[in-house]
C-alpha cells in the first residue's frame, strides 16, 4: 500500500520567502530519493533525518521513500528543511496524524541525536507562511521569539524532534510551553539596544557637526575629508544617535535581512535602531554588495538598510566595489543575478565616507609635513570615481580641533536628535500620500514639479551648471539639501541663502 503526506516549509530568495510543499511517498523496495532542486546541505538531510528519527526511538520505514519539494523549478537551499522532511516521513508512515500537520510551518535543522539546531531566516520564512495562510509554526526554541514577531502566528519552540512529535500527537505538553504559544516577544523600548555614542564627545568641528545633522535630517550622503585624528570617524560613529527609531514595518524589514545573514544580536529578536555597518577596506565585493555562487546572500550594503554604511579610508576601497554602490544609491535596492536565482535585496542606506587628503594624510596640514609626491596626491584624490562622487550630497573638510575647543561644551546628541525628529516630521507631513519619507529620497521630477521653487531662489545652482562645476543631477541634490536646511530651521520652503549653503556643501566649499 502506498502512503502519502505533505508538510510545509519555506525557501528564501533574496529576502522574500516562498512556501514549499514537502511531499513524501512511501512504497516499493527500500531506498531514498530527494527531488526538487535541492542544494548540497539539503541533499545531505536524508542522513541527518534518518539518524534523528531513529535516535528519537521512532521507526524508519523499510520501503522506498520519495521526497518531493514543490514548486520543483525553484532552487531549495539550507538545512532548515530537515524538520519538515522528518515529520512528513513519519506522517506518511502513519506515525503522526495527517491532520496535525495541516496549516503548520516546520523549520529546523536536526542533529543526529534528534536535537533541533537554530537556523537563519526565520522571520522572513514566517512572514511568507503568514501570507500563505498558515496559522502555526514549529521552530527551534532559540528562534521562537523571532517567529513570534508575526501577529496571529501561533509558535511552538521545540528543543528536539521528540518534543515536536509529542506536540503533533496531542501528548501532554508542560503548561509553561503551552502558555508560550500565545505569547508575543517583549519589544525592547527605545534605547534598549545599548547606549549609543554621544555627539557631545566631539570637540569643536561646528561645520562638520552641522553637516552631520543635515545628513541625518534629510538622508543625505556625506563625505568627510581631513587629516588623521581630526575626528572624521568619531563624527560618523555618532551619526546613528541622531536618527529616529525605526517604524514597525522598517524594523521587520531590517530584522529579516539580519536574520538571513545570521547577525541578529542574541536575545534581541527585533532591531529597532538604525543599523551602523562599517566594513574594512580589505572586504571583498561579495562582502559589501552580497552574492554567492548559486543563490546570493546579503552583504554589508543590505545589512545597512534603513541605517548607515560607513566607509572609512574610502580611497583604499577597490574602485570596483565603490562603483557597485551606484545602483543602491539611486534605487535603494541591489539586484544580484546568479545561474539559479535572481535576488533583490533592500539597500536604502545613508552613505558616509571618510578620507585623508593624501596617502600619508598630512597634505594641507600646518603642523605635519606631507611626504607624498604631487602625482601621488592627485591619484589618491581621484580614486573616488566621478559617478560616485556625484552622488554625494555633502562634502566637508574636517580640521583638527584646537586646544581651546577641547574645553568647550558641545551639544549632546539628544538635543540635535530632537531637531532632526522635528525636521523629519515636517518632511513626512509634506510627503504624505507618496512613497518617500524624507528629502534625500525625492526624485528630480517631483522636486521640479510638485516642489518647484522660484527662479530667483534656484539661480545660484543653475549658474554653476552653466560654468560646468555642477551637473543637472547635482542641482537636484542641492535642492534636496536646501529643503532639509529649511526644515531644520522651521521654514515652509527654502530661501536663496538655503540654496547657496546647500550648494557650498555640495561643492565642498567653506560655509
């Protein structure tokens, strides 16, 4: 007699999950086959599943077992299918009631002794299951809090295959476990992810601090230039303290990416603060933009989604890596095509770059002598390509603070963050009904049509177009910054002085 059963799991391409039917057929001479485009880790699941079932004191069917993963044309990867395969085999062998697996999502990697190991990508997987109409999820216990972020999804966090089978068979489950099925995780209050660095720690640097405030208020990309020790990295590291908390939708989106990458902080199932990602200049192209041989994985640019991507010593990064950021700087997404899948990762980050004026770092310094040759200084400054430089909104020279400035009290991050929040609120009211949240995301046509400014206000910017020092795309970026300057000042629209200040920040001129 042939026997059939079906369980549900999820495969993830990019950050979007697709529910996969795990269909099992038992009948015929002993054997095992797995079909449906599995990868190597999934193909090896047959040995893990067999050992886990026998270690759990269950009976392994002594007939041919055929496991089909549907849709068959979609690549499947990952060991999180183990639990679904094991349950489907036991259900087909009538060791588990067929009705108990209906509407249930199964995720988990099995150890040979039947224990469940945590897996990556639980949040996007449960989101996909929720969209598909599934109401229950069985996941490894360490992943339970992450899975419970989805409202309405009843989650059972199990430690072993034996616990899962007891749950499906309706056996007595401890009260504390049963109570957890209806729990939602405690979302951390604002600021609970650890104390951020404070802007008050940076002495002097009034012009650079003002640029950092504008960048935070309007989501404008920033380039900091200066000698070593002038405070460029300190400023960049304190920029997150000026940004508002993520909304719930943004938190789920950011958490999904970090769940896929396996970078969720222990005990923190939900990311509520904008991430800060600072890859080293020796990082590979795959580490920065994402990728992989078969199915792409997220890189630093996606991990910085809704947060900050900081590139310190940016001229040391290979030109190929810097140019690869041009797409996400414009569209907010990264599209990676591979032989088996094309993945789209969100990558709407605030780009902050820091650079020295020359290889030795002392060009232009009045204190230390530069040892670089003129050609070396020129080539160093040209490592950041024109197309990438054209996408930078704010360029600021950072000078080392004086001894007198070291004793001067500076504004704390909380005061500046309040101004940033007020400016963001003005932008949200102005952009209500659109898909954009802040000035830095506005496309040129919208600026010129819906937010058109009088010719006398925009005249300084177009004068620079005529003399060749500014592109038309540069004009759009100047106007975006001008709107942010006006929002910080509480004005309804930019003035000519706002446009002139934005223009000087764009061209790296003293403000």
